[in-house]
C-alpha cells in the first residue's frame, strides 16, 4: 500500500463532519484494496488507478467510482450524470453503507 501524505493533509483540512467521513471512507477503501495506491489527482484523493475518488464539499462528501465496467443497474445506484464517473453522496458518518461501498470498490477494481 502506497499511502500519500498529501491525502492525509487534504483530509485533515476538512471541516467536521466531512473530515471524519473522509477518514472512514479512506479506511474502507484501504482495507478493501490493501495493495492499492493513493494519490492526489484533480484536487482530491484517488485510488485504484483513478477509478475511485473521495471529494469533500460544503454539504457532503462524494465517493466516486468509474462506471466503465458497471452494468446499467449498478450505475443507477450511483448519483450524478458523468459519462465516466458517478458517486455516492454522504452527509454523515451514520449514512456510510459499508456493505454497499465495499461492493462498488470490488466491482470497479476488477
């Protein structure tokens, strides 16, 4: 696992609850993909060769996934209108659906 200090700096600079949400999402990603690299790209932490990202915003944190190898039904479970990336919006730690997130991480990392 190649952890990036810039990612840690990015997360530490976020206000609450975004900071805690980012830390939890990062933990889930790194536990699910222990051999993945993390880096900063597009101003956000990215994982799995840019197939997954964590983006902190004023009202929520978006956990984004590349949709290239997802079925239409799987894509419908995500938000957004992007052609290559869609996301899950998370407003609080309680909203984190670990099972759903792990499923998407495993799908896009294939």
